C-alpha cells in the first residue's frame, strides 16, 4: 500500500508526494506527457533527441550534473513511445536542489548550436551501435512497421531514419520543446522523508512562476484492426536464427491488459513456465523463448521472441509456438497454475515498492494513464482473473489473422 498526497499548481503542474520515513534517500521524478508517438512522421527521433538536449545546460546551470553530484545525487532519463521521464536520487536533506535544477531547464533551457551538434552526434552513434551494428539490433526497426501500418508506434523511439536526426534544425528543436514541455503537460512525483509542507513550499517556489503553455490536444491515427497474418523474412549475419511474433492487444488502461500480462508470465516467467518446461528444457527445441507485453498507452503488442536450437528450422519453430498457444486457447489453465502466476506477480509488485525511485516513477505513470490511486489496486486486478478468462482472451489474442511474424534467418543457416 503506497500512501500519498497530491496537489496541482496554478500553472497545471500535478505534484504527487509519498513520504517514506524509512529512507534518507529521496527520489524526484518528472514525467512529461510526450513520446515518440507525438513526432512528425518526417521528423522522428525528436523525443529521444530532446531527452539528451535536456542535459545540455540551462540559463543558470551550464552543467546539469555538477551541482547534483556536489550534494550526493545522480540523475538519468529515458524516452519511450509514450513518455519522456527524467529522474534524480539524492539525500532527502538536499531535495531542493532537484527542484532548482529541473525548474531551470523547463523554464530556460539553453538552445545552443554546440549542444545540438554534440547531442546529434551522440544519438546518431547510438542509432548505429544499438540498431545497425550489433546482432539482432534492427529487429524493432523491422517489427514495428510490420505490426503497425498507421499508428506512430510504427517507428522506434530512436527514430525511423538517421536522416531525421541529421537534418534536425535548431528551429525544429525549439518548436518541439515549446509544443510539449510545459508544467501543464507534466507530472512531478516525489518520495522522501520530509514534511508535506516542504514539498508544497519547494514546488511553489521553483515551479509556480513558470507559465503554462497551450498544449494541443493529441489526435493520433487509430490503427485499424488487422485482418490477415503478416510475414517478413530477412537474412542477417548473426549467430543463430530467431523468430519474433507480435499480436495486437489492449492499451495499458484496457480491460484485458492485466489478463494479457498474466498470460505472458504463464508462458515464459521462470523455469516453471510453459515455454521453458516444454520447449526449452523439456524438448530442447529452443535455446531461449520468451513472451512479454509492451504496456503501451495506446493499443499495444503481445510479443514472443525465440531462438531455435540447432537443427530446428524457423518453420518448425513457428509451428511449435503455435501449438503451445493453441493449447492455451483450448484448455483452461488449472487453478493451481493460475494461482502460482498470480502469487509471483503479487510478489513482484510488492518488491517494486521497496525502492523509492520505483515508487516515484510508478505514481507518476499511474497518474498519467489512469489515476495514481489505482496503483494500490494493481495486484487485485490480477487476483480477480479466472481460468476461463485466460482461455477466452487467448482465443481472441492469438488468432493468426492478428499476428505478425518476423523470420530472422542467420546467413550461416541459409541455403
């Protein structure tokens, strides 16, 4: 159970505070409601580029990390297709430093040509190293446009093309910032051992003077229902063949989200999971085989990834996976197996509450897609799932007409 208090500043910034009296370390988390899905189709990768630019200095702070390190803190950030998230951890007695740092770059970010060129090179190098120059790196550059035809989820967070980052101008950068970075498009969540009045005081002092901006209502194209199976075969210089399958599923706030998440755990969470006991350890048909969900704010993907064992073709690998999915569709999961998965999920959620940073991040994220209060009902949503619901959703989810298959063949096995 995570208790918290909340308030909203006059400029629209939502603030959520959880007091943790057991830890001297505070977590400061600023979530901006902007991700890769908000980019122009001809200017992709901007949300991620901007994450880097936010560390390039502001009007009163030339080096973001230096003052934070002086008070024993550290910072980082990440970008997804849905959000951009910045966070800091530091001694609670020095928490005000994080308010100063974050407010200064939100209010007066330095738009310097030097910073843009430095971060442009960093992001381009990251694109090359992570997505083009390492084994299996281009999988999501292939799998996303195979799975999505209209929705902006069809490109990865890094961007669709390197050229979009290479061609980014200073005006493009400023336009993106002023369109999305505003107090009324952000959620600040904090965990610390300080009086609630201090959080109110710091928020009013550092963030209240920042004016809100007009945020355009998000209007994204809706991905049409998929009606036929899609396949893509590629050959790459990689150690082993691999197979990737996606199925369209509910959004994070959808009624079937938790059941789909539970199904992914049933299939591949741990050494007692179905994939491991039957296809990895049991029959030694796969070197590795896993299932997971994307957890996207718009309709997302249920993903299965695997590397077949030597002697197992990609066609056979696909048939073996389909057989396991068919079993899940046709035969209700036992109460014992379901309870085991529900208990593992409950333990995982409970463990996440130990970390102050996890709590701060989660409170902000839950507030974005639903309301922060729903974080305390999460485990119960899994507990309420019945065996019949699992097979019913599986039959809808794992229809071949709802699938996208990437056959990733090693050139060593070609011919």
